[in-house]
């Protein structure tokens, strides 16, 4: 299992229109994959841009590709400034 973090920039003027799209996508994720996604943002904006973060803990290795397809279908790219960037993290294995 992996934890997936997806982050991107959003113009402040587009935030109110983007939020329902992302929340609908995350509701679909929760229903289809049994995941409890999170949506976060940095508290401050810079140059009129907010930084948003979607968090998907404990997903399978095939999940990032599925999420990309679902995000394209939700037309999220139309309301963000630049690309969606994804980072994958795994748990550290305990030392023996």
C-alpha cells in the first residue's frame, strides 16, 4: 500500500468553483475504493494562488493511474493553474 499526495495551484477566483469538483471526485474515491481522502490547502495565498493538496492514504499501486483518469473526467484541470503533481510515500519498515 502507498499514500498518494497530489498538489497543485489554484487561482483564488477559481477556488469556489473547483472545490465541489474535487469533493465529488473524492466522494467517488471513497465509495469505489474505500479510502478516506482529505482535501487541504496552505493557509496563505501567494500572488493570488492557493496551494491545494489531496491526500489518499493506504491505496494500491494502481490507484494513481485510476485517479488521473477520474480527475480528467471531472475536468479539474480546467480550474487549476499548472499541472497536478503527485508524490508517493510508503511506510518505513521497522528496524529489526
